[in-house]
C-alpha cells in the first residue's frame, strides 16, 4: 500500500488497555502512513506526550487508573489545542458527549469502520495544523504591529508609546483620540498584539460608516427572522471577538440610541442580539477611538457623559504630524522602504529638495496622507523621488515657502482660507472628512468657505 506523504510524519498516540484492540489500531494506522505510539494506560500516555510531538491522541474512555475523560483533561492542561479522539462502546455514547464538552475533537464508537476512523484522524490533524498556522500568523501580526513598527522619536510620541506599553497587559477600556490619519488603529492593534489576548481576534468597526439600522446588528448580532432580510443568525463583533479585542472606531459618531445599549453592554458584559430575549455574555477588551474632541461632544450633549467615562479609563492622545516634524523624514524613508517591498521594486532615494518639501508641508491628513503622497511619488518617479513626483498641494506649499507670496505678510483670513482649501484637497474634497480633521462642524466649514469665496 502506498504511503500518503502528506501524513507520513504525523504521529498518532493510541491509548488502549486491551492488547488486541491496541494491535489492531496500530496496524491500521501504520498502513495508512502514520507513525504510531501506543500506551496501555493514561499514565503511560502522559509520559509519551511529554516526549513526542503527537498530532492526535486516540484514547479509549474506560481504562483502569486514569480513564479517558481524566486523560483528556490532563492533555488539555498541557495543550489546550491538542486534538483528542475518544473511543467508546455504543452503550456509552453519553460518555462520548461528555468528552466533547470537555474539549475532545471527535469520538468513534466500537466496533468502528476502518475508513471512518481514518477520516476522523485526518480531520483532527487538519484542525491541529490550522491552529498552528493561525498561531504562526498571530506571531507575524505581533511583529507587524509591535512597538518597533510605530516610527518616531519625537518626545510627544515617546510619551504615547510609554502609556501604550504599560496598558497593553491590562484589560481596562482605552480611548484613543487624535485627528484623522494619526494612526489610531495602529496604536489599537499594538495594544492588542502585545497583550495576553494577542492569539485571539482583533475586530474593528467604524461606527460612523454604518447606517444606524445596521450598526446595532453588526455590534450585538441578531437571530434569524429578527427583521426583514435576516435569513441567518449573526453573532456581532462582541461575541465574534471570543476573548480578543474590539476597536470601536469613530465612537463619537455613534447614534444616541445605541450609546445607551453600548453602555449597558460594557457595564454588564452581556449583549442582547436583535430578536433574542436573553442576554449573552461576551469576553472582549474594548478600545474606542475618535477624531473629535470627546469632552466637547459631551458638553454639547452629543455624547453620553456616563459612556464617555466608561470608555475613558485610559486616554491616549495622538499628536498630529505637524507637531512632530522631526519624525517626518523617518516616516518617509520607512514608507518608501515598505512601498518598494510591496511592489517588488528596488528602494529609491528621496531627493533633498523632495525631503525639504515634505518637511515644510503641514500634512492635514497626517501620517496617512504622508504615506499616500509617497506611494504616488514612488510609482511616478524614476531612479530618485523628485519634488515633481509629489502631489501638487505639497509642491505648492514648498514653492510658496521658498518664493514668498508677493513679498507681503498674509492676513489671518487668507491663511485660514488657504489652510481650509489645502485640507479639502488633502481629503479629495471630502468636506465631512476635512471638517473632522479641522475639528469643526460641517456647517461651520460650509459657512467659512462661502465667506471666503470672494477673497
């Protein structure tokens, strides 16, 4: 019989006190290409498990000494993700169900069908490999979102990172504030991937980008038939997080009706899906982020004060890029390196005049705008990134700094008008995003633009 090379190195441990059954299982599994270890007791099995990297353990339930259920518990103490299949007689199916509740991957009944047992073993190994791949991916994400990936040496950012390193291991809610594009989600991910929850999901939701009618379902879930179009059950991110972290981005734009429900969920650690009458417990750390002045929103009555204090146990304020100009050159080189790698291209130097233009621009869109500008410049440039490769708004600022504007001092109104227009340009004429970045209401932005039309 040809050995399946995909499983030739997989190790199976058979725990069975009956010699004949143990030999039958060994023969069957070895013919299928597995490396087989055998034990006649739970005690012997534990000794093997400490020495060999076992892919799946196949154990009888009824054995003297440590029985199958007790062995399962001991194995799970060693490795919570271990794959265990229990074997039982037809008359003891209840014991098999109990084993599933204790974490067994599957069970087979005696007498078993050979092909069925082999299929279950293969499935158990596939599941174990997926868990290992997931762990490896989480480790890579940990590296990607580690503190070393947050570029900057400015004193204001150093203070932020000091707070982040201290709160990562805690479970208290965190409120991250800062203008659009300052890296609030990056900070949230750094907190998650440097915490004990790093191996569990990190889920983010933009509270301002989802209609109110759908946001409640996205947050708390719904049951089938709860509303028109609800054809299946939905968990919602609070339950889907499963011990991980939830980022509630743009929390300041959450409707007032949902603020009440969010407050109750945080206080009681339960959610009530739409269409359900009983609350369901959840386990997730909550991080909220906003580009608005949260305290002003509370004072204006647009955000609940009690919810604000629930979320604001630890506040992290991210400085805008214009207040950390010393970091612009480091960020620029970092982005060019990353963009080159993403495009399988050779890294390009940044011309001195180009860097001067980057340093002189105010970056109303912050770090995100800088990255986007450099990606554009990289793709349009030749062997070196030149000033003409930058977006026109960045070049215009640099030219104005060097040439002056009619040799006269600009009025405050003219400065404000130009800054408004540059901000609008940075956000692709998205007035709502520009208003948020400027820290003003959309109506205020429209009023100022109308006033400056004739300037």
